[in-house]
C-alpha cells in the first residue's frame, strides 16, 4: 500500500514539474479566409478574416487548426491558410509607436484599433518592438496589442 502511495505521489509530482506550454500565435496568409464552425469546408462559415490577422492556435488535427481570436471567439481554419509570421492586433483606440521603449520616446507613427503590426522582438518592460507594413518600426505598449 505504501509503495502505491509513493508511486502515485511521484507521478503527480512529475505532472506538476512539466513545463508550461507556450501560447502559439500565427497569422492569416491571405485576405478573405473563412473561419468555420467545425473542421470541414462544408461547415458553417462564421466570418472572414483579412491577411495578417493574428490568431491563437489552441489545437490542431490533420489539416485544420482550432483558433481563438482577440474577441475570444473560437473557430476552425485550414492550416494551409496560416503563416508562421507573427502579427499583433491593435486593441486600444490607438497604439502610438515610439522610437524608444518608453512613454517619453518620440512618437514615430500610430495605428488605429484593429490595425496590425508585425512582431519584431520579445516584449520587455511592457513594450514590444513592432514594424508597420510600410517598413516603419518602433516600440508599442503591450497593453495596446493582442497576439503576444
């Protein structure tokens, strides 16, 4: 009996020692990609998304990925429609991108809600380096973005 308890305790300890799984964010490759209710093209189309739209991959099966968007909506998308390139969605009314990672940094440009910015470097001290599609880059507050 004691041996079973020790074995059970060891198994449980091993489960808690597993590393946390990192979030997997991807972006949509092309404009007009449908998100579906189920993992089949015959399923109900829930909505269309634009190129660069970021999604969080929750799981994958065969040629489909189950994803969550910035609103918390969950849907299915063909894996072939996803890119490994990281884009971030502006969730604030406006994200001001600055030359330095500081609220005192010189503003370089701004992006309105639902705009997208390409992720450049890992966030640090509440800021993330981003790049606009026109090539401009700088630092945005992580609280203004979704997809990190």
